[in-house]
């Protein structure tokens, strides 16, 4: 009887210890910017040196089918923070430009959206965002800070409210110049031809043109040029600045030792909160252009300035790992490393140097829903809780981080809105073998662009790229054109490209590597329902 009682007490104690170990952990979320999945050693790169990021993979789980919710910064980060497709929160644009470009933009992540930082703060977590925000700042005035990180559950903020742009770094060109040229060349040409024509007809006597009219035309031209000059001259000062909480502390932004400064802030935040659970989001500016690297890393990699920036970011990750070990927090901390989207493979500097990354075997890059634009690194480490050195081949999303850490913190998921992410812990701990994501939807801004289907009881995944006719934005099935289709085998990672150019929405496609037929009209019905639901409920 005593032995039975002793065993019962021991079992209860073991369960208590296990329960404690997987609840209320510290959370460190490391988010790169525009990093390609092929840029890291743990995903196959053999020339860039990323030992600390590779260490996360060795000591944790590597997600091989990890998908960003959007191929652009602003919507992807909104989905990451809220666990919802960005169209649900209104963070998906209907215009060509799908991100915030100016600090004076009145838009941003709605205050009614619930972020994981809000929920963890309610559970007693110390919360901080260090680095890039890119989800808005103000609403009605220049100091209401309604979209600021401190209004979305973070206790501390040190970084940029917008993003890193070429225009912020002298000598790196401009992201606006081509757009301005595109929209202004023809109007300027028309204005020039008009002025010359008026002068000629006036000179030959065919038409008496008042000099006042010519003066107005010249004045309009001069004002237009003055506005452009003012914009480019003052853009850096008005848009590129560093903030601590609500205060601007550096204007314009200086890139000198910037990564070191961000890392120091992160290390100090951890040091201040060793006795309480904390949430740290370290959102790197690397490797978004304009590229930069400190003297310690500049010229040291085999891939120019881009490689220097990747290796400097890896050093920063190492500093975070070291400080966690210093304070004996390694086993109490869940670490997640990823990128907001794939590498921008078309980036070329003003001097002709390639400034984009490498997306491995995957086609496309940032701003596209090809696999290279949305498949991103996904690494999670939590010693003693998550098995080390394992690979997860199931489809996962950056939206899954929301429910995962919210549940670990003991908070309740919101019941008044749809959460598209799923808790990763059952997968990571091997309690289940299949992802709950049967479907993942990919939007080009606010327009449905592709869908990923992982059928039940099957080891394959199908991705269809959907193109709506320009004349019909209603997404009725008859207006859809399947522009591409490919199957991905989780076991062999083999892609079989099937080009489909047909408006027929009833078609059966058999996969070479899968054992199921796909009925297109069934898929179309699901797409139509999902799209209409998203559009109607985007503000829930």
C-alpha cells in the first residue's frame, strides 16, 4: 500500500514538472526580412556561414514546408501577429502597392485586432518589439500613435515604424524613381510639346497666345519639379528615423552599427526580465535593401554585401543564444526563427551589384506567390520539450505562431473571430503526425492568387495558381483561369509542374506522384466560399 502511494505521488510530481515545463515559457521570435530559404546552411547553403541559425536547427525542429501568409512585408507581418489572413484585418491592399511606404500613412493594423503580444501582456509577460514594425503609426494626428507597437500590446519598442528603403541610405538609389518616371514621363512630355507648340504657333502668327498662358504653363512645370526635388531631398529626414517607444531618437536613421544597436537592446531587455516571463520580437532589418553591414562583417562573405548582411544577422542570433545561456534561460525559452517572405531575387543596386537572396530550388521570390516568394525558413527550439534535430514535412504557416504561444502562455484564443493559424505543439512534440492545414490560401494583395491543398490520408500536396480575368473581379468560377498547377511530395520534395491553360472549371487532373484525382469543380466551390467569406468578414 505504501509502495502504491509512493508511486502515485512520484507520478503526480513528474506530471507537475512536465506541466510546468511546457507552460509560461519565455518566447523569443526572430524575424528576418526578405531572407531566402536557400540562404541558410541548415537549408542546404554551403557558402554563407550561418552557424548560430544552423544551431537552432540542430537543437530543434526544422520546418520544411513553412509558408508565409503573404509575399509582402506589411500583410505577412499582420498575419504573423494576429494569426489571421491579412484580408480579414483589412491589411491587404486593393491597389498595386501592397505595403506602407510613408511614416505619414494614416493606415495601419486596426486597434480592434488582437495580437499575441496583447494576450501575453494580459498574462503578465514583459513584451518588447525591437527592429522593424511596418504596420502603421498614426490615425488622425501626428501623435495619436493608434497603430504604434505600444498600442498593440508591446511594453517597449526600439526600431523603425516603417521599413528600410534604398532612399534611406545615400548612394543606394531610390525605390520611387522608377515609379515616378513611369507616371510622370508622359505628362511631362505632353506639357513640353504643348509649350513648344504654343510658342511656334504664336511666333508664326497662326494663333495669338497670351504670354500669361505660357507663364502659367512654365509655372506649373517649375512647381512640379520643385515638389519632386523637395520630396527626394527631404524623404530621408521625414521617413527614415529610429524610435524608442513614442520618441524619435535618431533622424535621419544612421546605419552605422545598427544591427549591433538592435542586438544590444534585445540583450538588455532579456537581462531586465530574467525573473518574469517575457516575449521578445527581434525583427531584423536584414536583408531588406538598402543592404548594410558593420565593419566587422563588411567584405567577409563570399556573396558580397548581401552575404555580409546575412552573416551579421547570424552573429546577432548568436548573441541572443548566448545571453539566454548566461541567465540559465535556455530550457525555459521557446525560440522561433523565420522570414516574413522569400528573397527579393530581382534586387539590383545602383552600381549593378546583385542585392537579392537565394530561394533554393523554388521558383520566384518576394511579391509573388510562386514557392520562392512564400516558402520561408522555419526553426523552433525549446530544449527538453521539442525534440532536437528533427524535420517536420507537414504544411505550416507563420500564422501558426499566434495560437501556439497564446496557448503556451495560458491565454484563451479569441472566440469572436476566425483564427486561421493552428497550434504547432502537437506536431512539434510528435503527438500528431498531420498538420491541420488542409488548405492554405495565397493572396496577391486582396485578390486570391493560389491555393494549397493537402488532402487527408495522403502524403502529397497540390498547389493551384488562380488568375482572375481583369474584366471580372467577382471571383465567379466561370471567370477563373488555372494558370499553373504543381504537386509537391513531402517524402521526395519533388515538384511536378503541370501547366493548365483552361477556363473550364470542371476538369480532373491526376497527379504523377499522388494517388488521388482532383475534381476542379469541388475545389472551385471551396475557393468561392472561402473568398466571399474573407471579403465579408475582413474586419472581424
